[in-house]
């Protein structure tokens, strides 16, 4: 079972994570075309879906912490930096006198 993260197109912030098809699987769409077979093919497939609203799609993995795959498993609010998912910077509260 694979997971895919969707980022907004302005700031690359993760806005949704879904369970999808494993990258090595293929399926036939309603037009008889074969889809899938690679990470890139499934990312493109999900990115092109009408329900996606034009958001950017990248595969993410629960095993990222041990394999290093794209940094970490993507969570809502994380940032895609072009290579990996990273947590947003923490902003420390300012103590008022």
C-alpha cells in the first residue's frame, strides 16, 4: 500500500495525504490505457485527477525514517523542498514583560 502527498502550488505545503496504489502495480483505466508501473507514473496519475484541483503530488513512505526515502512520511503542514519532506520551522512564542 503506497501513500501520496499533495502540496499546494504556491508554498509546497502538504495539504492532503492519501492511500493509493503501489508504485510497481499497473491498472487499466476506463479508456483501456495502462496506468502506473512506477512511482513517477502514479504521481502523475494522481496529480492529473479532476478531484486533485491542480495540486502537486509526491509519493511518501511510512518507512522513510529507516530508509531515508524522501526524508520522512509527509504530514499535513510539512513542506516539500524539492528533494524531501521536512517539518515546518518551529516559531517560539515571545514572552511579553
